[in-house]
C-alpha cells in the first residue's frame, strides 16, 4: 500500500434496494429466510459496507495487493424497504501496519440503519492465493 494511506480517508457509496437484496432473496442458501420480511438483508448490508471500504482503498493499493475483511462489528438498527436508497459512509480511522480499521454507517432516506466498525488487512494476492490453494490441497491455479 502507498504511504499516503492515512486515517481520515472517507467514501460515500449508494445502492438502491431491490428484491435481490432482501432477506427472502437469501432463501436458496438459507431456506428459513423465505418467509422473512422483504427488507434489505443484514448480510447484504455487511457486503455493501465491505464493498465501500474496498473501493475507498483501491487507489492506495499496489497492483499485487488486495484487502480482506478480518472483523466486523455492526448493528442493524432499522429496516430499509425495497425501492429506497442506502448510503454507506466509511471512514478509515486507524492504520496499523497492514491492519486497517473503518468507522462505518449506513442510512436510508429516513435516517440511520446501521453502524459500527469494520477491519480489513492488506494482503499480497499471489501469496494469499498460494496459501488458499495449499489449504485446499490444490497445487495449481486451476481447480482440480
């Protein structure tokens, strides 16, 4: 990562909630969610927050670097129905070596929907993938 990555980096990202981002949309993976309310799913909110952090960091990473999520502490405090827009507000609050800590929040047109902290780690993509492949018992870059 570049030396100019410092606390204070901030990004706002928006997303319109549609049916594919609701709790029932997770039914193929988790059958019990089929009869849940059709609102923005917590799992998708977490993914949205991670996406915003990845986008904020992108200009500061070298070509061989990526970031991976290592910790998330988020409260989902209000439901967002289909059709509303959610905004993620992510701010880098700490850089400790490869460890990056963000203060994060989400809101819709009616106010706060979630908030907390998210941590990411800077990785060397090729080294990381070599460890993943070794863990899975693969030796090449293509699945066996």
